[in-house]
C-alpha cells in the first residue's frame, strides 16, 4: 500500500462530498433547496462530461421541474411543523435528493440502450425500481454509462466512448456500472443505482473507493420483467458511506407478483442495521479464486489490502480464520444464463448490424446454450447447499473484490472474445459466484496502491444476510473513515 499521505477533507456545505443522508436531512431542515442541489449536479456533470464521461442521458429540463416540485413539498412539510409530512402524505426519505441510475433501467421518456448503439424508443413507463426511487422522493438526474449489455468490467463502447476513473483518468472505473461509480466517486451525485450480474456493482465500487451493495436476489423488484439475466442480475446502490447505501436499499426493497424471487420484509430497516455494531463474528478469509477456466493471480497490492482488512476486523474483536468456499465447477451454471441474457438483449436493438462483434458471438453462444438453462436452474440449489456448509463454521466471508487494481483504459477491452475473456478473468475472477448463488455481498474500500489507485474487499454472506453485512461494513467504516478520502480535483484535468 502507498506510503504517500492521504488526502483528507471534511465535506463542504452544499458541496459534492455531502452524502445521500446528509443532503436529505439538510433538505428537510430547509438549509438547502432541491433546485440548488440539482443545478449544482447538472453543472458538475456538464463540467466533467468531456473527460469523465459518466452519463449517457441527462434529464436537464425534467429534473429541474421535479426539483421545484420537491421544494414545494418540503416547504409544505415544514409548514406542517417539525418535519412531519402534511396530512395525507407519507414520509419520503429521499425527497429532493439528486440520484443517478444505470442505462439498463427504464425511466419514462428516455430510451434504454444498455450501452448499445442505435436510436432506441423512449420507455413508456418507469421500471418498478425507478418508481420506488421516485416514491421515496429522489430526483433522478440521468442515466449512466455501461458497456454493451453490461458484459464487461470496463465501461467503454462505440455508443458513448470511454468512461474514466476520477482517481486517475488514465484508468478505468470498472464496469459494468462504471458510469454510476464514476459519477458518485467524483461527487457529481451523492448516490447511484447500478446492477450486478457478475460483480458489476462491486467491481466498480472497488476501483473507485465506494460502497457497493449487491443485495439478496429478490430483495428489489425486477418489474416489469420476471428476472434479469436468468436470475444472475440484481440492482444495488453505489455510495460513499454504508449508511447512504442502506438508505437507498431501504427505499428500493419490495417485490411484486411478477418477480420470480420474492422475499419477506426485512426484520429491521437496513439503515438501522448500519447504526449499530454486529455481534462478535467468525470471519473466513478467502484468497482462493473460483475456477474460471483461464489463468488469474492475485496482485500483491490487492492481497496486502485484503489481508490488512482482515487485521482491521480482528482488531475490532472478530475471529478471522482461513476458509475456502468449495466453488467447484460453478461456472457451468453461470455461463449459459449470462450468455442467454446477452442473446435476449441483442434481440431488442433497433439495428443488430451495429452490435459489437463480440456481442454477436456471445448472443450466438447464448442461443446454443439455451437448452441447458433448466439444468442450470436445477443445479443451483445443490450448489447453494454445498457452499452453505462453510457458514456452519463462519458467519461472513472476506475476499478480494478484484484480482488487480484498476486497469488502464483499453487494457481489458481487446479485439476478440477470447482475448477479452482472458483479460477480464485475470482482473475480476472473484465476484461472480455470489450472483449464481443469489446471496448478498458488500464491497468496502480496502486501501490504495502505491500509485494511489483504489482497491476493494468484499464481505459475503449467506441468504438474507444483508443486515449483518451492512452492520459489519459500517463498523469498519467507523474505524477506517474511508468517506474522507476522495479524488480531489483530478476529474477536472485532461487525461
């Protein structure tokens, strides 16, 4: 890890380092208006778009009108007294807070291109996830960049160019929720919602010094579809603090009858879990990479960061022991489902001739593997049963989120599928198994390399363990204070 001094800052008033919870509280107290926050966010997006390139679509006019409406509601609530909602209105915890979503999610009036080239029709209605964000009062400023159909852990593509890492513009923020992570890390917005089908929230969180929460499958509705990528993909928040991530997750929780996976209401709000420490836990340190059929090794800087995180957990009173989850050939369950998801999205584009050649190959593979989907679903409970045995001995798994620090722009983006797959497996072999299992995981910042690039560690639990993971992550945050580290002014410099 770097011996260079850390950059420590206290959040400025109305500044980009204010988080979701801080801004929501200040809005409720009347210290700042939603319009002011939204205008500041729009200015920051415009100022960094030519370098950072975090956004695919910005809702400039609509979002200003929504901010004005939020301010009117805030004023009415204040007039009612003591921050209580006016009669007939329920509490809206995100009222007036600017938030971003990833461009794989429908918001009425905007196309959902999911990183692809083409003139897509605007969505007719909001997805359920967006509806819940709006119901909580969030003001959605726009849609962030993602690689074509979220296939890769880098955010580069012919449709939008290159999205860069605010910690160093020569490097990638990761993917596929790379635009969302870059936007939050750079302070363009205080929080964003991404999606995670093989680490696509956790990987960019690791490479941009953020909290990235992948909840339990079924925790957040996929409506209007039954499931995403055959159950591999779930929505999840990207924020600078654990409490902010928990607050966003609370706003999104809930299923509809259309959802294939449905969960009961959590016993307590996740924000409450972030506010108290966990009991003494037995934590399994796993540095073994799941088998992916391609070579990969753990970068010494990442290993050192994860081992240091294990020491932090031990100093907090937890027992840390070595453990190796029996992943086996879990990839045989993952591959048909992911490739079939690409096949599905490839059939939605207005002009298939504009697809990336690697996407065309993957979609063809998806068609070939589609008959095996029932077998992969049947094998999933057996895989869960096998791997869940480790939780008889431990409570949480601590593992690297990625095998390497953030790569340089273009480093993973190769010409062919084979070369690209080799590069991405070498960089990111650790995150995808928890997508097959459907279990929750949280990336936490684990430090920075000698070059100042962020790396992360993931806390992984069994089914339904989000509250425990959030409580543990918040306990570590209290010790590490990672939210005080930021990229500074690097986003304003040309690469």
